[in-house]
């Protein structure tokens, strides 16, 4: 049992403060016996100590506030492969960028090398003809004209071709001749199906007619006539005008085919009208302004001189000495009549060298487009065909001299025997 001292609290009931914990004053033990003097003296000291301690506020540590519960926003998953994957991605991107840079550099170097090589090649080959231009010209010639032998090959191999016989101005006579004999599988096309009074029909009207003849966009159209060549050349121009991409003229026409037939029975002809109504074609007509020109364009050309002008009339008509009408020509035009490009005696076009010399003598340049005109567009179509076959860019002025003599200013037309200034 714990011994109590008079006037002294047990130690476990003392309220300790910070000053008591860190008190360095040594306390005096209480006497174990009852000494009156000591008792009163000690009692006074204890009371003074209690008063002093009553003034002190014990320090009670206040705990911090409890934080609110935290809601996890993501889950951290430890993936040991993640760092390795990132390194591989960085390596792949770096390699791709490097390869791309090397490729671009190699392309630039190759380009400069090619340019330098091409320029040196041009210097070495200066003055020589360009093979590309030659091959392009040969390709254009082969597209413009087809021989009877070539046509026979297309028939035997059953290629997709459409053979058309161009009728003359006399439709009844042309129909009778066609019924008596014509090239196998050919169909007859009349001038009225293509033109009215020298003016081409509307594209939709021609499209409707072409489809009724079973003509498609991708078929190879081959045109011939009975030897005049003027009607077939005009038909070729009309198909070019309305946007067909592959049209050829049969060399020698019907007479040339018959000449080959006399030597071989493979060059077949047939009698009667064309076979039954063909299937409906899918030809889609358009307007090709690269082969045609109007009055306003020709009038403007008298000021800017962007085109050479060729008159396809006869020499007498060109000079205005022919009888029966008011003949003449556009001021500044060169006269190249049909007889100069086609040999009527043998039924063949003049040789390429002859045509080249003819056009050069008339100061025609391959770099300059050519306007061709006559009185009905028929003769101008023949000269246009010869020009195109020779590599020139020809355009037909379909109004021709009849329109020019009426609409053009007097100073831009030469009538009669008046000489140009």
C-alpha cells in the first residue's frame, strides 16, 4: 500500500505540464514523520505551488483533422514490358525518319543527275530529229488512214469496227449503188445526216443518228466513198468534231477495195441494203472545238495573226475570175486547192514528201494552227485531212467564203481580180 504524505498528492494523479516534464529543479522529499513545523511550512509551499500551476494551461496536443476519403482516379499497373515497348517504338520511328530522309536525298540527287544528263544529251544531239515527234507523227498518220489490207485483217480477227460508206450529194444514186455492191458489213451514211446547208447538225441530233447505226464510243470507225474522197473526208471531220476518238479513212475507198478483190477473194463485198436494224449504240457526242472555228475567231485573227489561213477553192475561185458567183478570198489567205493534195487519176493522196514541200512553199509552220475554208466545207475537209495527216493542227471555218463575203469589212476581203495591198 502506497504511503500518503500529508498535503501531497500521489504522483499518478498529478497533472503534468510541459514545464513539469522539463522541470530541472530537484524536488525535496517529504518527511516521513510528523513534524508540525515542517508540515505547516510544507503546506504553505504546496499551496503556493498549486496557485502557480492553476494559472498554467495544460498543453493538450490537438490531433490533425481527418482527411476525406480518397476516390482512386486510375489504377497503376506495374508493367515491366512497358519501358521496353517504348524503347522499341522510339527506335522504329527513328529508323523510319532516317530511311525517309535518305530516300528524299537520293531522289533529289537522281533528279539533278537526270537533268544534267538530259541537257548534255540535247547538246550532243543538237540538229537531229527527235524520235518522240517522229513516232507521234507516225501514230497520227496511222490513225488517220487505213489500207485495205489492214481493214481485211481487222475483219478476219473480228475486231470491233464500224464500216461506213459516205454517200454523195445525190442520195438516190448513192442508195442504188450501195444496194448493187458494197464492202461487207458496211452501212450507208448520207450527207444530210451530218450537215444542213454547210452547217453541222446539232450534237444531240448526230448522237441519235450514230446510235441508231450501232456506233459505240470504243469502236473503230472506218469511212470510205465511191472514189470522190471528198464525202468520206468530210465524214471523218464530222466524227472528229463530235468527239469520236478513233476514225480512219480507207485508202483508195471502194475502188481500192475492188482492186484488191480482183486479186484475192478475201476482200469481200455484198449486195442489197444493210443487214437488219442494228443494236442501239452508246456513242456520246461532244463538241471538239480543236477542229472548228467561227467567223468571230477568223475576224480576230486578222488583228492578232495567231493562225495561218488556207483557201481550198480552185485557183479561179480564189482569184475571183470564176463565173457564176461572187468569188474571192480572205485577205492574207494562201490558196491550196484540192487538186494539190489528191491525185484524182490514181485515186490516191499525194505522197507525204510532196505534201510537206507544198505546205512549206506556202509558208505554213507546224507550230502555228491553220484555218481552212472553202464555200461548202467539203473541199476544205480534204485539205484539212491532208494537213492533219502531215502533222498540222487544222481547223475548218465552216461559214467559209459565203459568210465572209457578206459579214466581213471590205478591207478584209479580196473580190474579183483585185490584188492585195
